[in-house]
């Protein structure tokens, strides 16, 4: 552009920042350098806009070198510059917390958004629930609170992503509950929502990982899958994990899962249930499959 004597504008530079977020080799650091240059130029033609800051925050969420705290600093700079964050700005900031930051900070952003008179959409609510699934300071109780908040808003009734992610939190966080995951699963179906592969993965996984997990529930959910989607190896493995982790191990249920795997023509795999099943001569030899 310089060789052609064409000066870049903030529209052009915004596109360059946005490209960092969208390309696999994009860099949040590069986005920050460009944004800083726009600020330092102190020229109206390249002055950062809300799009500039939103795109830079999006880079903190999507780039491998992104950082949740950096996203918060950008949001603060944006407000200090007299710009008004919008739904997309907050959504990107929340996603940055889910990928590289704090679930508690994501929840605070949701409250800040409301305080500014912005009504959260599914995007923002789901991002906060997702942060509670992925971050070390995430909480199953907080995720449930967010889900209940969505239910109270007629414009943002929980969707499949909302329920699936909330179920995933139950599986991943220490304060999660396999029973609660199963109840959320039944609730979403009763609301007319159709669970997908991710939903089934999370609810079965919860049965395998949480103390109150149930092999019976895991197998029942697995059996219910065929009315919605076909189970894959991950679903079978998680159900077997639930059988293996129950005390005593649910050998009979594990045999039932293994028989389903045979019917589905899945390849022989090593699973935690092999010891309990092999001892009872339930696990077939690879050559038999």
C-alpha cells in the first residue's frame, strides 16, 4: 500500500487485526502491535474504533498466544477511549476467558454487560457456561445458576448448546454431579430440544467421572442414543469407564455395552473395563471381532 502511495485507514487495519483471529497462524501479539500503532498515530483516519478493539479481543480468544487478562485490559482501554462495548465485544471477551482465562471473570463480564443495559444473548450466556467447563476456577453450581438465569429470560431460553455445555460442566468440575447431568439431559428433551453427539458424550462422561456416577444410567443413556444419533467409540468407551469405575465394577452392564460395540462393528480397543470383563470371560479376543 505504501509503495502505491495509498495510506491505510482504520477499516484496512481492522481487517488485518481480524485476519489474525481467523487464520490458523494468527497472532494476538501481532494484533496488539497493530492496535497500539493505531493509537499512537493519533490520526483520525486510523483511530481505533469499537471494531478494532473487538477484533483484538477476539484474537485473545482464538489465537494460540491469546490471554484472558490481555482481553480484559483491551476492554478497559476501549471504555477509557470513550467507545461503547457491544454484544460482540463482550462475547469475544467472555470467549477469551473460556479459552485462556477465568470463569469468575467471565461471570463478572456478564453482570457488567447487563449493568450497561445490554441484554445478553445465547452467545454470551453460553460463553460463560463454557468458561465454567474449561477454566480451573469453573464451577458446576455457577453454570447451573447461569442456566436458570437464561430460563427466566423469554428471549434466551436455553438451547442445545446451553444444556450440553452445562452437562459438560457437571462432568468436568469437582462440584459436578452425574445425577444432575442426567436430570439436565432429561429436562432438555422434555423442552423439545434434540440432544446431539456432544450432549450424549457429556452426560455419559459424567457417569464415568463423578462419584455419584451410575453404570445403569450410562448404559440407559447409551441405549437412548439411537433415537437421536448413532453412538461412536467415544460413547462406548465412556460407558465402559462408568462400568469400570462403579464399585463393585458393573461387569454385566459392561458386557451389555461390549455386545453393542460388536453390533456396531467397532474395532477392538483397550478399555479400563477389560480386567473386570476378561476375568469373567466376557471380553472377546481381537480375532473374534
